C-alpha cells in the first residue's frame, strides 16, 4: 500500500528530475556544414569527432584532458630506449642527435662562461600532440569551401538612395554637417558610416 505522499507525487504534473537529461547534450544537430553533419558520430565527444575527421578542436597545444594512447610493453620499452638523456646530449656536438627545443652549452673550463650553444634539430613526436593528417573528409571540406558562392554585396534600397541623394544635394561632401542634420540624419549616423554610404552611392550613380 502506497503512502499518501507517493500517490500525490504520481498525480503531479511535475516531472521527476533525473540524471538521464544530461545525455541530451550529445544530441548535437549540425546545420552549418553538411559534410561534418554526415560524418558526425554522436556517441563520441567533440574532440574525438574532430580527431576522427582529421581536424583540431583547439589551435594551441592542449593543456590536458586528452586520452592517453594505449601502447604495448614492447612499444613502451622502444620509446624509452630511443629517449635521449642529458648525458647523451652533453657528449655530442652533432645537432641532429639533440632533440628539437633543447641545446647543449659549451663552457670555458677556466672562466665557466658559455662559449658556444648547439641547438638541436632532431624531430621528436611529443605525447599528447596529434599529427595533422589530411583525410578525405578534410579534402571534401576544402572543396566545399572553394565552391561556395562569394558573399554578395549589400544593395541599397530605393528609399535609402533617395535619402543619400537628399543629403548629398544639401551638404555635398561635408560629412560633418550631415552628421548634425537633425531633419535628414534622424538615426544619427556617424561620419564614417555616412562617408561609406555616400561613396558607394556616388559610385553606383557615376558621380565624381
């Protein structure tokens, strides 16, 4: 037998607040690009989808929150064996054997001053930085962007042309007077905006 409170709750029109509503954030409907919308996997996160499509979610270096790459014991040992130690850098003068971003300082044994700096040029794949891959989806996106029609230039209406004509006939090229004209410039357009509009109007009407 249910309690009075339970029966009242069952009759209530207020829905129960559950954690299942959080799953709705995954239902992303993409309308901006048909290629991304067709290849979007709703079961993956935004960063996972971008990585699968060959894109980058952030332009800079990520500070954290990335999935670590699963590697076997053999791969782990090979990576550790290929890692250059400080002792290896201090015993070589070849920049190709020093990792990029590091350098060897050669000091004078008597004064201990730095006499030479050898900068490393060896490329190293840092963990957490995904290499940019040119996938077929990226190529489709580039083709889609190149085929899109250019942005159309805004055309002034007939009423706006009459307004600009009245301003030009009254003040000529004195845009400062146009700005303070309370009868014609009722919306208080700035000097720069009026100059841009009048220049465009003169060009379309072949007025020098």
